[in-house]
């Protein structure tokens, strides 16, 4: 990669925003995204690189389990790896 031009890169994670019966209370805040459904929560947190800013983007698209939006963050230059931590409660 030494001779390659730096290409802007993004991290993208599909987040369930509706199970087709009800909205999931999905949100994105700084380096994490959360879905609330049936009294439980699923949280995705970016652990590396630090200081990413995730946001949920349009459009909302259909999936097998309902509707999803993309949680997207622009990566710092030269970054090609993102590490996530997922927690379910």
C-alpha cells in the first residue's frame, strides 16, 4: 500500500430499526449504536479506532427480520481495520 493513494474509507454496520411490527428504538451516539427490542438491548461499540462518530443514515431498507439503516462512520486516513464490541442485555 506504500504507493497507493489514500482512499476515504467508512465503517458500516446494519442496525435493525423496525421488526416490521414496531420500531426498535435504534440510535447511534458517538462510537456506539443501540437497538432496543422486547425489553432487551443490543449495543455495538467501536473500540478501535477511537473517536469515531457513528450516525444512522437513510434510506431504511428491508431485510429478512424487518427494516435496517446503516450506522456509518468515516475512518481516519490509512485505517483499514475496525474493532467492534457487541453486548446484549
